[in-house]
C-alpha cells in the first residue's frame, strides 16, 4: 500500500491550475469563500497511488460524504440518485438518459442458417440456433444499446435503484456470466425482457453494447408463461410477491425448489417442516434461515432509507447501525417470528403488510433521527446527539419503548394483538401519529444534555436494553410521557 502524505501548497496550486476551482464530482465551481479539499480519484484504501495524477479538488460537502468510493463511482451514484428522483424509471428511460435515444430501427434477413442484422453502422452476421422444444429460432449477439427497448408486455416492472447500483459496482470487477434475454417481435423491434437490471447497470457504467440472447418472433404468451415458470411456480401472484418467492429460491436454492414441488398448500410453517423432516435440519437452524430471508427482504427493499445507514461490519464507526443490531432491535421486537401458518398470498397472510409497515416506520426513524444529522466527519452537536440516540443500548431501549407506545395507541391489549404488532393492515394516517411518537422520543433532553461525567453516555452505549431502560425511567422517558398522558 502506498504511504499516505499531505499535499504541499505548491501541489495544491498545481492541481487547481489543472482542474480549475471546480469540484471534480459535479463540475460545479467552488465559491471563493469556501475551502477546497482534495481526494484520491482511486481510493487510498484500495491502494490508490498518492501521485498528483490520482488526486483532484472537491468541495467540502462532497468530500464529507464520498467515503471509500472512487470519484467516478461517486459521480455515478449522485447522477443515479438524480435520475431516480421522478419514479418510476424503466430501461427505455435509462437508455435515453445515457445514450440520447433508444429503440432505433434496423432490418434483418435470414441467409444460410444465419441472421444478418443491418444497423446504421453496418451489417453484423450471427449463426442461428433452433430450440428443440418450441422450434423457435434464436441467436447470441453483442448488440448496440441504442437499438434496445424495454419489453413492457413481458417485463412491466420498473427499475430499482438499489439493485441497479449494486450491479453497477459488481460489474466494475466482475464479468457477465449470462446474457440478457431479448426477442424480435413482428414489427422488428428488439425487446429486452429478462436481465434488465444487468443491462441497465452496464449501460450506466458506460457500456455501448449488451451481450444478449435473442429469440426471433416467439409466441409472447408462451414466452411469458415460460419466463414466470422458470422463476417460480407462483404465476398468479403479484410481481412484488413473485420477486419474494424468487429471492427465497436464491437464498434456499435446491431446498426451496424441492419444497415447491411437493403437494399441498405452501406456507412458512410448511417450509419449516420440510427443512426439518426432509432436509434433516434442526428446528433452530430452519427457523434462523427463514428469519434471515425475511430480514434480507426488508433491508434490501429499495425504499428502505434506514438501510443506507448500515455498516458492512458489526463495529463500523462510519455508520450508526449494523445488520446485527437491526436483528436485536427492529426485527426482534417488531416482527412476528417465523413460522406463520397462513398460506402464501392468502387473505390471512399479512407478511407483505408487515414488511411494508416496518419499512415505513424505519423510514420515519431515518428521516427524524439521521438525515441531515449523521455526519461523523463533521462531528458537530447534531451528529453527537445522533450518536447517543443510536448507541447500542439506546436503540435497544427506545425500539421497545416505541413498540409499547404504538401498541397503546392502536389499542393492542391482548398478547395476540401485541405479538402481531405490524402483522396487519395499517392505514397511512396512523403513520403520521407514529412520526409524532418518534419525534417526541428523539426530542427528549436525555440526548441533548449528557452527564459531563460520561455516565449517561456509558449507560446508553452498554449493549443491553435493561441498562438503558432503567435510565429512561429515571429521566422520565416513558410511554406515558411520549403519549402526553
């Protein structure tokens, strides 16, 4: 690893002469009354050299939030966030944004077992293959991006920002293992219906061609059935639920595929029993695997703002939360533990409602406690307060307090009602009350007026709920206070 060094004044002047008084991230000029900072184009943490060729000027705001990303990655991430400001976005929108246009017309002809594509830039020939089952012809090709369209008949789902960003970073260092799947319809349009996030991520990173498998004028109805059947047997489900089933297949692999081939209704309880009896797993392990699948679905939800504040390591100091802490707090106290016995997608299966409810609550927590406040590099009073609010014991205590407050507000008095905390439909107006409760908890003086001796901060940081809850009681941070009784 190169040795870190400080830039001299003359080196800073040299960089400013080269780049101008502009932030390398967005190209915006930096006002004269604001200081200019400098950042490695390839991160120092990834063995980026400290030569001047790998350093560029940035404004203070961007320098505080770039983390370990390269400047190019950071610029692409900010641009991606701007692109998704007005959702939903589809592959057509992304191609148009990056390339200026999409769905260019081309002609083709079949000659001697090959297909000849005539693009504006010339002719390309590819050998044709025939599916032994359907008789459909297809070919493999690397195709110019401008000729693609999103297949809204077979692929109606919008792009997901979080998934696109993860694939963007993946393709910075990894190859593409399987092509995107397209078809040429009767009007000659080139329609991509499978692998749109994979294609979108590569287009976002600058790729001008996409590796594809292309069917020639297949039967759209049969192809749609084939596509859904390949992803999972729940063809009648909404796309949201179908994606969940697909994710379960990714997590559980052959175990899930075998379970879905069994007869009878399908449920969490049924899958748990299958893992225990057919796969010989202990009950504890089977429960843990199903629970982790539920947790990942919530954390990976592209609308979950709290996920943006998770560190990759349990003891990361740059972020206020970790996956392990979420398990001890939000997931432990606000979710019905598996397994529930309701059949998937039945009228009594409220897992989808539960996930949606929890994500909405987590978004409120992120908005009221972290957005505009969590800034470890700045380390001002707002950040120090956020550190106390999200210290280990404090989170464990106020999540329980928030649960109790919401239970009282919703008149959940029986054990069954409390157990099924969010396992129900909850109207949007109720979340306005939940926001008030979060605001009230975060407004308590315990966060603003720490004991100079450090005792309060130490008790909040201790990773158990009992110590912090006893402190809450001493300082009158109680459910009755939050509810204004």
